[in-house]
C-alpha cells in the first residue's frame, strides 16, 4: 500500500512546498518543523489502521468505555536526516519504543555509492508494528538495508515507512523487497538522477535540517 498524503488537499501541501522552496529552506528551524509536521500527520493516519481494545476508564462520575491502542508501535529512524520526521511521529505515539539506525551513502571516487550501516539500537521487535521514518525515499537502497537489519533483530507484524518525498523508483524497489510494507509519503516525484537524487525533490534533507556535512 502506498499513500500520497498530498493527493487530498490539506495544509500538508503548504509544508511540502516550503520544504522544496530554496528561499524558505535557508530557515533550518522551519525546515525541521515542516518535517516534524508531516510526521504528525502521518502518525494520525497510521493510527487509524492499528488495533484498539475497548477499555473501562474511571471518570469522577462513572465509567467510560474508551478504545485504547492495543500495542505501542516501535518508531525507527535513519540518522541523522530522519530525526525531525521521527519527532513528529513521537509527538503523537508518545509512549512508543524507539529504534535508531545509522545508514548513509558512502561515496566512491567514480560517483557511485554504497550503503554503510554501522549502528543499530532497537527494542524487542517480535510481532510488533514498526514505523520507519526517512525524509527522502530515493533509490530505496538504504531503507531496504535498514529493514533487513531490523529483521535480524526480530520479526515485526507490520512495517510502515514514512517519508516527506518519495521517488517512484525507490517505492518500487522497497515493495519488491517488502511487498507488505505500507508507505506514507508527503509527495511522490517520478525522476531520479544517475547519482540517486530525486527531481524536483528538495535537496539533501540532512544538510538542510542540520548543516552541511563533510563527504566521507
């Protein structure tokens, strides 16, 4: 399942436009906040698909039967770019467990790159819903490798992917590897450059959120 959150007009479209806008991108705090907002919207939409349990809640005047989340999800993110999007999810799934993965592109002199994954920290994943946040789903290589590493730690019952901008090539690559994954996108672009960047996209989300990095 792939959900383009921009298909139905809402304020989310304004936030995506600001993420793309080269003039507004200079405001790092606003860039991070817009990613966070998209994470918040995705959290609400994902919450509608999860299981709930009717529970008696004592009020000052009686008993109210409320539907409560049956199981807390695990929120996973890819460092560093995923942190603002992750925070948006955590603002709503505020009792969720969390996982952190350091997956990044290690560039070669010929312009190609490999996915380097050096750090994984996660809770118990067996039979749990895992929500992975990564702002840019380009080739899909880092996301697939991340999911494979998480599967080494346990067997999630569901995998949701949340991104601000996705490319159709990356979506197809992820779904070939994880056909049951549910992908939630702020917007979907069709073009991917030879170097693996989304067009029109928005640039490097990590650099825009936290400052330029030295290429390793």
